[in-house]
């Protein structure tokens, strides 16, 4: 362990925070799914906010990095938008 509890593996690594919700848009759900699949394919640690109905889909997209992924399931209506 290094100072402040960091290990060599986590030192200098960024955590990506993102959200994925479905709502009316000019783009289709399929397009957004494709874009999210791209984003979620990275190996960086991620915190992902999503609706309960999309948790399984997001989990599947992050199966290569389960130990570096936190999924927060909450309806969009609970956000501070």
C-alpha cells in the first residue's frame, strides 16, 4: 500500500461516473444501447446510475469489469435534475 491507502493498481486511475436512462429522444434506444456498450467496454472503474429495469443490461455490458463497477439503481425522478 502507498500513502493514503492507494495501491499501485489504483494510483492515477480515474473513475468514470455516468448515467443511463431511457426517455423520449431524437435517437432510438438501439442507438443509445450501442453507444453505452462502447462506453462501458472500457476497463476503468465506473459508477453508473440507471433505472431498475436497466440494471441487468448494464451488468451484462460490464461483465468484464465487475470488480471495478458500481451500479446505482434509482428512478430518474429521484435525481436532482
